[in-house]
C-alpha cells in the first residue's frame, strides 16, 4: 500500500466569513482553526496546508463564559528582567478585540512553520465591514 498524498490546489482555496456576534470564543476559535487547517475537507493531511481563508467580523462582540472577562489574563514578556505584563480579557477587548480571536486560534494550530503559514489566512476585523469583498467570501454560521 502506498500513502495517498493529495495535490493541494492553491487556486481552489475558498474564503469564508464568520460573524462572531454572540459566539463563544473557544468554540469559534476551534471552528476557525479547523477551517484554516483543512480538517473540514476530505483531502486533509496533517503536514500540508489544505485549508481555506477565514474572515471574522464583529470581533468585539464575541462572548466568554463564566468569570473569564475579569479573571482570565494574557501575559506578554519583553525579554527584559521584570518585563512581564498581564492583561485581562476586558482590557484586551477594549483596546484590540481582534487579538482575542487571534490568540485563541493561534493556540489551536501547530506551533511550527506550518502554523505560521496558516495564521496568515486568518483575517479578523472589529466591525461588520471587511475589505475582502472582491474574494466573494461565503457566509458561515459560527459555532454556538
């Protein structure tokens, strides 16, 4: 038996638009990560990029459950001694709501060169408008 390797056609990639209004952050991120990797296609192969482009709109309206709005913290490190900074979900939502979804999806894809390539296909926007209408994205229902 030989291993079947699919031909990944870069020109056949689709564009999907997902409205994050009222969607739970983790469920939405898992759905987006699966589409970026191509797990929703029959030609999925773990080491190949067979996924589609994903546009997420209304990033500021995404929901978090429980007490995560105030209790969950994101940490950044500058590399210097004492250079740790902590930010809550509420503060991150006020400043950069796109980063909430971006960080959640980044945690769900591989931590290697393939993952870096997959993240370039994720486009997250604050409001209901996006500049990718020329790509004719198909609307997709967010996981509830």
